C-alpha cells in the first residue's frame, strides 16, 4: 500500500514548471490535498496557467474549517494542508514555502518538498538526474535557495 502525503500548491506548480508531474505521479505515494489547494489550482487554470492537477491528486475535505489563527501565520492553502494531515493522521506534508514548512514541523509533521520528490524519483530509478528538472523549474520562475540547490546536487552527485 502506498504512503499518503498531503501536498500544497507550491510543490505542484514547481513540479509542473519543471516538467516533472508525470514523473512524480509514478511514485508509490497517494497524493491528497484539501479543497483549498484544489481551488487554487482551478483558479490558476482559469487565469490561463496550464492544468497542474491530474488524476493522481485526490481532494479530501476537511472535517472542520481551517482555524483562522492558523492563517495568520501561513497562507490558507498551507494551513489547510497542515490541518488535513492532522485530521487524517497523515505524517508527511509536501510544502515548499519556508513558513509553511516551519509551521508543519512545529505541530510534529514530517516535511518534504518538490526537491524531495525529485530526489525520491531518482532514488527509485524513475529518472537518472534531478538537475534538469531543477534547472527547468528555476528557468520558469521557481525560486530555490542557491545554497540548498548546491547541497542537493552535491548529495546527488550531480
């Protein structure tokens, strides 16, 4: 049975711009998101951005509305991702934004991001390298800390 991971819009957009959505869809992970993230994806598509959500993304409703205090610290999508993970007993969230990652860690969740999913794809033999995806994402406007990119590429032998 695949692990379940709650994913935020940031990693989905980064992976879409990197041309890696099909790659990530082959991971042994069930990707879920709250309706707030799906609404952001739909809004982006209506604004003319390419469709980023696909059949591999399952929308799971929240049991209770997002706590307004949570949205004071992070954006509503990240707050909903964290809340959904806690409600569903899902241990891992996929968030790229620093404040969202910190908030998830503060409540005891494990965190990965778009880079972590790319690395996992490489380790499972789904791609020989992560560098081309990272470069494509950055060329399309995705920002990653340069020190982080250097560390990732060094660890991956690229």
